[in-house]
C-alpha cells in the first residue's frame, strides 16, 4: 500500500521575536492518541516521550499501542515547529492530539480563532459558541479563515498561537455528525482550540478533527461533540506539522494584526485564475436585472430576497438595503445601460426610482425598508443600516445624474429630509440606534451598526455642501473609535444576527476611509489609522487558505477555492461575497502605509469571488444566469438545508449582485468625494 502523507506546503517569512525553549514546551506537553476498533468505544492512551536528543522525542510501540509516535521540535526565535510522525505496526483507526500549557491565567485571556472567535465571544447569544456556553472549545479547522488558534494575555502583553502547516487538500464524508465517527476515506482537516486546565490555558490541536464540548451545526443550534477517526494501515505512516509562536503585542488589536500578517505570510494566498474579465462578470450579472425586474404597483423593484436556488422565481419582497439592495442595483443598471446602450436597463432604473419616490417613504421621511406586497406591506421597522444603504444608493445616483447635467429636485429634497431625520436619531455619544420606528421608539438601541451611517453622511456633505452632515459623520467616528475600534469590539452590524461579525469591522474601516478622503492633516491621518486598525479585523474574517471538500460535495466538484472569501459571523458560519468597497479601502491603505499585503489580498478577493458565477454551462446549481449565490456552506454547518459543499436552498442574490458589481467598479468613493475618474 502507498504511504499516506500530508506535505508541509507553506513558507514562513514573517519576523521573529523569542520563544520558550523546545524542551520546556515539550515538558509541559500532554499528548494523547485515541485508538478505535470499529464497533467499540475508542480507548485514549497518554503518550510518554523519550528524549533522543537534537529535538527528537519518541513514544515507543507497545502491544497496547500498535503505533509509534515521534516528535521533531525545531525552535527559531519566537517559533517552534513541531513535526509528528505516526507509524502503524498494525491496522488502526486513530485520533491524535496535543495540549500545550501557555502559562496564562485562563479567565484573564482574550482568544482568537480567525473568522469564528474574538476575545471571549460574549456578544454571541445563547446556543452559539461563547464563554457563556463553555470556557473550553475545540473546533474543526475548516470553520476558521486561517487554521490557527491564538490566546492573548493582557497582563503580560504576550500571545501564543498554534497553526497547522500541512497541505490541507483532502476531505472525506462520515455517516454521522456526532459522537465517535470514522471518516470514509482520507481527510486533512484537523482541530484546534483552547482549554481551561486548572485555571491555566492550554492550546489544543490534533488530527483528524474533533469538536467539543459541542459542535455548531446550524444557526443557534449546538449539538453533541464529535470525534473523527481515520484509518492508518499496517506499515503506513502519516506526518503532521504545527507551528507555535509566542511573542508580545501592545493589545488585542495588535495581536490580531500581527497574527493576520503571520497567517498571510505563512499561507501565502495567491490570486485565483479566473476565466472572466470584470466586463464579462458584469455582463453575466446584468441578467439578474432582466430576470428579476418586477413591474407592479405601488413599487417596481428587482426581486432579490427569499428566492429558491432551484427556480430563482421572483417574490413579492422589495428591500431598499440589505438584503435586496434594489436601489443600488437600480443605479448599477442605469450606469451599465448607458455605458452599453441597453435602454431597457435605463428604463427599469427610472421606473424603480419613480415608484420609490412616490411610494417608498414613510410620513416621517424614512424609507419603507421591506415591502411585502402580498403580505401586508411595510412593517414599520426601521434600521440605521438599511436607511443608510438606501441613502448611499440614492446619493450615488444623484451625483451621477448631476454630472450628466440631469437634476432631480424632488429626490434631492427626499434625501435631504432623510439625512435630516437621521440626524435627529443620533445619540450624544455619536452612535445611531440599530433598529427603531418612525416615532423614534427604540427596538434595538445598540450602536454596532453606526458605521453604516457614516458613508451617506460624508456623501451628503459633499453633495449638498452641508457641514452638518460632516459634523455628524465626525461624531460617528468618535463613537466608533471609543466603542468599537479601541475596544476591538465589532458587533451587530449584520441584520440577521446580533454578535461579533465581519460587517461591523468592514463598515468601520470603510467609514474611516470615507472621512479620511474629505479631511486634511492630522484628522486625515487619524482617520486613516483607524481605517487600518479596523481593516485587520475585517481581513481576519477572509480565508487565507482553500478548504477541502469531499467528492460529491458540489462546491468541491466545481473547484471552489475558498481563499479570498469571508466568513460571516459567529452565528452564521458560512462564507459569502460581502465585500462592496472593502477592496478599494485595502488598495488605498496599501498606498498610505506602503503595505503590499493589503493590495495583494485585495487582488485575491477580486479574483476569487467570481468563481461561482452562474453563466453558460457553469450554473453552479443556480437556476438562472447572473443570480449569484449567497449562503456558501463550506464547513459542517448549514443555514437550514444541505450542509457542507452546498448552498442553502433559499438565498438573496440582490445583495450579492450589488456587492460584486461594486467590487468590479473600483474607485467609486474617490470619484464621488474627490472627483477622480
């Protein structure tokens, strides 16, 4: 039989600092190999290593343990590379794990598993992973945007990380999702996490995967733990590689920054080869405008919410902002129609704007955010995010029209009234409530969605030349700096979850970028610094590696590379194409700070996110051309249907089309605010 091997496929180039010597870490090591005979409970065996010198440690074969395990430990400054070789003298089904004592008091620490766990996940609700559910967590590596766990100790100003360094290119199915399971072939997915051991923190890692004390299988649904076993045949061996890093950081934000740079330099994500140019992507996406246009009263709109992937048939729901983004799509259709002599798109756009002007606002001057024509219409709930996204779309439209010598006085008045209404909602600390009603009754007073308001306020200042909007935007930045950015606490920006999420940090970085574009001197530099600080948190949600899929899992069969895709939130463990202007922010920051990682990764994002474009004979399980998928399920989790390797059966292509359109239309903010072309 051929030897089973996992190759160490990554180069390490980041700077180094200083790490506990190898013997000291090894002496604090707990290593366990669990062996399972099919049909019987697994038996765990604690391993005792003999020091053979020169960093080599060996646990010998015995009748009880028909495997030999060796550890080769190499230390270089802050880094300690661990290579484990497991050799079988008989057929075995195994799960191998290690635990390393950090020396940090567990309750004092802030934890980091990229794209999944931030600090102690205390923003997360019940039945999502957090310290409230348990203070010890092990998770499978494909949940994480980089296969790494970190723990930062504020008192010592130090952090320790452990990263998996093997080529993670295999996945296999199991018949069960909990308990002891045997994988049907070979997987390369292991596990990582942290554990409270008598008040001190241990970093935990191993192979194949396990999840404990619970596994997170669906939104707000925790299930019993799982532990996977892989067969190792007689005479076969497997090689596993991890790297531990221990160094200093000024605070948790600095820890996240340094760790993201380490992940980027270690896993070296490169752009994905794409058969599509930006123009070809837009041509495909433009089919969404044609197919989703709903010509009815009182509103005309692009139907992009609660569609079935199997049919993509339009629904009765019209949404101003997230999820539907119908007003931004209307602007994109107008611009594209005029650029490409597609009069039907121009006419659709005009019809949408005309009906929204007449029927899309409440008496208080706010957008009617979600209209369900066949189910009772406006529900009266307002959100600062959707109001802001609606205003953002309309200001883009109005500036475009003004530059083409076309004026819309009624729309000018409506948007000015909307911005004025928003000003009355702003709290003394600069924040905006997340959800409210026309009479200012608070539904959710938390300020996590505040950065979404910064964008239209800055744009309103530029368009209307009204300094009140700039002052309001400055106040939002004061709030963002004091409550989100300085505390590394990015939360509650996405509307279908109320937890740590990607969009809060992405919006915060974009908001600071907008303010930096319209300010000067020290204020500009300060905004740029804030944009950079928030950008690292947003970047941490984006995959630096390619998750493997099993044969038969559609996403793997069509060749999806996950690098450049972003995880969503602690509640929603799927990836998506939410990027909008973030690539522009990264390219701008790259120039401001001479940081090529930013622009290079913007290139990875731009190349990668076109992969699932439903086009021609590459439909990717989507019924219609251009209806870009939304809930991309890349790990053992589902939004309600289908699970890893597939989409949820219901999706919202309205926002995915808008996000990709923005991604492939670079420079809009600078064109709007600075007049650049």
